[in-house]
């Protein structure tokens, strides 16, 4: 323990001492997730691609230099060149991106996508980089650029006992990771609970929480197999849209040659696909492990499905009002219409793919998004 602490301090001091110094020869990646997590493996994938396709060296720091709440200010100040930015932690600074990130449940209206992460990821990246100058402007105001978003799989009910109907949900204490899922719980008659991901195990174990809304893959990531008795896959659905896997320090980006920018952008497409497909693979593994351990896997009944679809349609207007009135966003109707169109476009593009095929999704993201950006000027004006 003492040795690990000393190593963490040494790494932090080393990285922070380098902050502010132009280092076009090194890409410093610091994120707030544990080592050997999907996020850490994602950034290692990015680092490997960058080293193989540029003259840059890379360093990846997992949960030693920046935690999740330090990600944006750390990137702004140059403590790191790249990080994983959860934009919901910074509601005012990234309100334009958070606005559409709150609309992920809309992807489930009509036919559900084969991979909601692939669909929403594509729609978010195209919207932020190509359709939303206000998003680019908010990034620039933080001395950052955004190249990629990597949502996970469908959010599901991970509960102490099986939940399949509105009656089952009613009266339960349900933890929602962001406000849209807490509104869903309240609409269904449950008591919405706000606790951090690190508190979920204790909350379920101690009976303070009956369910948490998370991707199925979080059962293993959060070590919940001993406290979960029932899983309702894809209910309420949606995903966490504010997972900015491709966030870069602007000064670092400006220091790169055009060829290096292209390599980094392609690496972001690869890293995003790696993370999205990684969550799909983890879901398959966790569902099988749950079955093997006797955890009930139940389907939401038609009543709960119908009530959830009605909530999604009504909540679109709630989201518009929140961002118009509380954050001062303009043209919210047009922006929602644009984003919903992109969701349908990306549903059609990603549905034919194997949801675990990293290479195919990488090529799709590169062809449809990153290769189309003018990397000579993107993020520089």
C-alpha cells in the first residue's frame, strides 16, 4: 500500500511538473478509472495506435493524476493531453453536448438499435463535430477539442429481486446515474436515489437501494454479483451519452502536424469502437455469469415497456425546457430534430454490424466522421 501510494505521488508530480511545457513528442493520457478497466484498456488501445503511426511517445495514467471531477480543469490547464471527460459532471461548461446526451433513450423509439452504444456514439460524434458549432465553441472555451464519445450498452435494472412490471417498480428505491433516469423512476412510482457508482454495492447490500440503473457490464465492474438477485435487460434502456473518450487539450492538438492529427483522429475512432464493443462483450459475459449464479434474468412486461415509451416521448419536452430555461440554449426544437435524425441515420448504419466487431465499427466511424473533418482547421477557430 505504501509503495503504491509513493508511486502514485511520483507519477502525479512528474506529470504535473511537465504541464505547460510544449511536448509535441509525447502524448500524456490521464483518466479517472482504475487500471485494467474497459476505459483503461481503451486508452491503451489509443496509445498503441498513436505510437505505431506517429513519432509520438505515449504515457497512460489510470486514476493516479486526474479523477473524474478533475478531468476538465486538468485537461484545460495541460496536466494531460487527453482524458475521459464525463460531461455531465460539468453541466454549464458543456451544456450544448449534455443537451443531446440526455436524449439517448429516444434511440429506443421504434425499432431498438442492435447496439445503442454504436448508434448513440455515432450520432453524438457527428452532431458535436459537424452539426453543432456551439459545442465546438464550448470546448474551445475550455482550451479543449472533442473528437469522440463512447457510450456503453443499454441501461438495465440491476435489482435485489426481479422486476418486470410497473407494479414491481412502484415504491422501490431506485438509483439513477443521471437526472433523466431519476425522472423515469419517479414517473413509474419509485423513489429516485442519487448515490455514486462507488456506493452502489453498499446501497444494495444494506437495503438502502432496491435497484440501480446501469449497463449490465457494471455487474462485474462494480462487483455486484453477490447483491443482485434480478436483472431486467434493456429496461429502462438508453445509455450514458456524456462519455467523452476523445477529449484533447487544445494546445497539444495545435502542436501536432497534420499527419499526426490524422493518426490521433483515427486512433480515436479505433478507441471509441473498442470501448463500445467492449461493453457489448462484457454484457454477454455478465449475463451468462448471472445465470450460472442463479440470478434471475427477466423481461419487462408489455405494461412497463409501454409506460417507458410514453415517458420517453414526454421527457423530450422536459429536456428541451430544462436546457432552454436553465442553461439558456437557443433553437432547442431544431437541435432535437437534428439529433433525432442522426440517431435514425446511425441506427441504420450500425444495425447490420456484429455489435462486438471492433474493426468494422472502427472503419465506420472513421469513414463517416473522422475522415471527413478538416483537421487543418478543426478546433482552431
